[in-house]
């Protein structure tokens, strides 16, 4: 059973989870003397180890699998072990003409054994190796064969590479786009957002080639378009569409949008301001990811009163230089819309020194932010407040919301009642314990009296609140299997149609949360948009960790007349 599940996880592009299961299954099968199943398990383990970046272990497991399969006379599976051995060798050393010949020979054996998909993938890798070796005739031969092999991501990518090698960049872009249409159509068959986000990863290599072509142009508009097309496919639209840049600039007003893009270990930023769109290369993404982890660790220590984390201010300043050093002159003191990538989805952006007093909104994509900007209709629903169990200040927080917003409805912390209230509310404030599940983000939850309300439960909502305040530890955390689908509580609300979510990315003390939220709701009731209100509340209280997600520039109906008309124009 573990092997069957591991095979499904590998197919779903979750090799780490598959490897954990197979590390248990292989010794159990060895002890049981189940040699037939053991050979297959070792083959699967080798594939999982290869895909998790461990070629040494992959080679060892593949060698043992190959020996077992040969001893059992299983010639159909033996070429799959040979393929893994060849790929491990490629990862461990420079390519050679000898290795290339072995790869192409193995591809032929895979075809004969009835493994056409594995054969096509290995032939494409062989073509890439041939190009690295300067063997253009071999590369052309393999790419031509793959391009005419029928539909599929590999054949599309081969055709795109051929067009690019011939100097036809426009044709290459067209082929990549057609391939992403196929990937998006296949992903739309899955209703589960997590399954869909992993399913589209079959198109990552193709999308990466599109990004590489865009980077070669040196044009910010082109890179933004291709980054957004991939985010649209990942986000479940089914179509690789990009927003109109002029509409985006008009919507931003005096604000700036910074979209971060990763490619081949490099971090790149596209900056959109009222007067231009520019591209800046920022350096290795690994350094940014490591600094983000250190900042989160420091904030956890500080908020949990574990002692002041040494060097936290220095880490924030370092990360700011890595992310915004080449951009500061262009950004000035403009409000920011930030589109993160990878680990940056876990960064509390307001902690960077340059963002003190600056409204910051985090979006899953430029198109997603623009969709929030277009959302002008008001349902006329009210405000609901929920106080969860086991939280010292939850009741006081819910009472405070009612005091700031006349007519607030207090909802009992029961799952059915909370779900019903979320359907009818314009604004929802949930003060409760939160739990983020990094392995299965849709199992992230808010604690209620009768059990956890999970992100999976929220998928049943038809009309979610326009503004959701998740006053719970780490309720804003997300895991993005691919850019465009930040999975978690906040991401689920936004994907269902909420305009804005305010949530924390780190644990925050109960009393500090109450202090921050009191100021936030006072400003919200006075007519300040959520992004502006959160920035001002953080500045007045010194409480960090909360972030405004989605589109935070639209004031919400709170039952009070506002007077902050100039703030209504803040486009974050």
C-alpha cells in the first residue's frame, strides 16, 4: 500500500512525500522476503531520490533495483532503472559524448519496452546534452523527432526549442503558449486546488523555457506577461492569459507593483510604476530564501517572548538590500503591491525597514490584484465577529469589533454557524487559534468550539466575505507548489472571491494582537482602506507579523461614516 501511494505521489509531483513512504516500505519488504515487490519499490525509491536532488542515493537504489530486475528476468522494467542511472550520472558529472550515446540508446530500449513517455523525456534531455556539447546535428535530430511525436508537454517544448534555435522567437513563444493551454485544460479536471496546483507542475519545464526566452529579451513587459501566464494556469483559470499592462498601471495610480520571478536559481524583479515597466536581476534566490527563514525564526522568538533574536534588524536590512537594492530609486516611498515567489510567500513584508509606514499588499499575481481592483459591487452584508476557544483575549477582541462597528453580529464558534455567517457577511473577524499545515496546506485550520474549521471546509463557500480578518497565529502562511497558487487559509478565501484578507504570518501574543486589532478596526471604521489601516496600526502599536493580502485599497461598509477620503485613493 505504501508503494502504491508513493507511485501516486510521484505522479502528482510530490517526490519528497513519496520518498518518506518508500524509506519505510523497502526495509519492510526486505524483511518479508517479498523480492518481486522489493525490486519495484527500489525502482520507485530511486526515482524519488533523483527528483529530490539526491543523485548519489538514486544511483545506489537504481543499481540494486537493476540487479534485482535482471535476476528476475523482468526486461520490461529494467530500462527504467537504466534511465535513472544515466540521469544520476548526468547530475554528478559533466556531460560527455559517451553518456549522450548511452542516453539515446536507452531511449530506444524504453520505446521497445513500452515506455514512450520515459523515452521522450530522456530524448529531450539527450537533446539538451547535445546542445551543451556543441553537437547541433544530434540535437536537431532528437528535437525534430520529439516535435512530431504528437501532443504533450515534451513535444511542445521540443518544438519551441527548435523554433528558438532557428531564430524564430515569436514562433517559440506561440508553441509554449499552446502547450500551457494543454496543461491548463488538463488541470481544470481537478476540483481540489492542491491536486490541481501539483498537476500543473508537469508544465513547469515548458513554462520555464518561456521565462528563459522572455528574460533574453531584457524587456520587463515580456517577462511580466510570461510570468503571469504561468500564474494564471497554476491558479486554475485554465488559460495562460496576462493582464493588460496599461490597465494595470492605471489601476495602480501612484503605487508600484513588484513581481518576483525565479528562473534557474536566479531571482528577477519586474517593477511596474506609472511611467515605466522595468526588469532587474537580483541574484541567487537561495540567499533570499535563507534570509527569509532567519527573519521568521527571529520574529517567532520575539513574539513568543523567547528572548530578543540577535541580529533581527540586521537580517531585515540585508534582505531588503537583496530584494530591493536595485529598485529603491524607482520605488521611492510609493505604496507597494508585491507578488512573491517561493519562500517569499512566508515573509512578513512590513518588517523590512523601507516598508515602515508604507502601505503594502501581497497578491498571488498582478492579474489577481487587478481582479480585486475591479471588484466594486457591495452586497450590503454586515459584520460578523467570532471568538474561538482557548484564547485569552478572544472575547475581548470580538467585543472590541462590535464596539468599533455598530450592528456587528456575534457568532457562536461552531463550524456550521460560522460557515453560515461567512456566506452572508461583508466583513468577518475570526479571533481564534490558528494552525498551518505545511505538508497539506488545505488542512490548515482555525480552532472552534466543536473542532477545527479547515481550509477544505471553506471550499464550500459560495459568497465569501469581501474582507476577512484572521486574527490567528500563522493564518496567513501559505505553501505554493508553483507560483500562482498560494495554498492555505488566506489563499483559499482569496481564490473563492474575497477581495482582501488580513492575517498573520508568525505567532503573535494574544495581548499584542488585541492591541493591534483595536487600532486597525478604529481606522477601518473611520473609512481607511484595510492596507492603510493595517500599516498605521502596526506603526502605532509596534506589533509586526500581520500582512494585507489581495486588494486592500477599497474601504468597507462598517456602519460608520468615514472621513479619510484621501486614503480611499490608495491603490494597494
